[in-house]
């Protein structure tokens, strides 16, 4: 049976989440305390047993100069005892029907492993969201950034809108504030470089990698490594090097490729 989750389902949802996404870094506790919304969860049950689930998170995609409502499929998982029985297929098909009823333009997701791109392809998902990953190493002194705060959110948002792909996930101010809080709590924080009073570059950093950076230069990369206390790390940003996410269009598709990141991925 496919149904929407109810508040009384949360303990079982959390148990399945921990089974499929074990965590030692504190993300699971933080996610359920700050991001989890029972109303977004779709469940698949078999004789009263929770077998699989997906979260249907609402996002907006800027495409063709217009903002369109899409669903981000997140936390898709099946209990190991119930895999290969069609639970995930039924959940996805149910989510597609709901999306169409609500007039959504597309469904998007980020496969947890490269081989899952092929798993999702028969459902109509195609690679669409790309990133660029680069390894940087410390070789010299650089332009050291300062730690960003909530007061910097408007400038972070403006820089993203200026430098990201024309086709990109739209991020509201509340989104930015939640991300900054999470990286402060679980990671190394968010760092920025300024030209006078204007933000010129930013980096959302875990302790061992940079999940998103815009506006970096070689001097800023060196300064970032100094700020993080690292000799080297991987930096992810906007580019066409690596497929990160895929999309299933319900309407005429956009030919250009898009950018998504900082999606709790």
C-alpha cells in the first residue's frame, strides 16, 4: 500500500532511515531536528510493515527564464529485506501522479551512487544537473577569507544568482539561512572573500571538502586551505565535468543543462 506519512509514523521512518543511511557525523540527528517534514514523506507498506519511502521536497527550478515548481525526491530507500519487490517503483510512480495533479514541471533527484543513474533511467530520469570537482593543494600563502554570518545571506544569495548557471535551483533566503546554520553546526562553516564591501566569492565547507564554491581564484583557494587547516581538498562548483543529478520532465524539456547542489546531498 502506498500512502502519505502521518506523525505516528515518524519513529518507523527514523528507524528505516538509520538502517539505510547510517551516520556517525551527526547529520541524521540534525536533519530530523531541523529539516525533516513528515508531510513530504510517501510510504510503501506490506501487511503493516514499512518497506520503503521517499520524501517529495518542493523546490523551484529557473529554466528558460521562468521559475517552475518541481519535486526533489530525497531519501529514497528500501528496507534490505524488501528490496527487488517493486516498492521503489510503485513509490516513484505514485509521486509522478501526485506531481502531475499539482501541475509540477518535473521530478529531480541525486543518485547516491553512479550506477543508480541507470536504475532511474527506465522511470524517465535523464542526467541533467552537472558540477565541476577540482582538487586543490596548498603551495603558497593566499587571500584568507572571513567566516560568514547570517548578516551576509543577502550577498551570498546575490552572488549565487550572478555566477550560477542560467538553469539552476532557486534558493530562497530561508534556504540560505538553514544551510549556513547546518555548515556551522556540522562542518567547518561558510567562508567569504570581499572586494571592499561587496562579496566576491564564497565557500560552503565541510571539515575535509568544499561542497560549493563560487568566485574562487588561485589566491583564494590557498587562503581557504589555510583557513581550513588543510594541505589539500576537493572543491565542488558550477561546471559540466560531472553529472550530479537527473530529472524527469512532465512537459517540454529544457535542452540546456542545469545546476543543483546543497540539496542535503
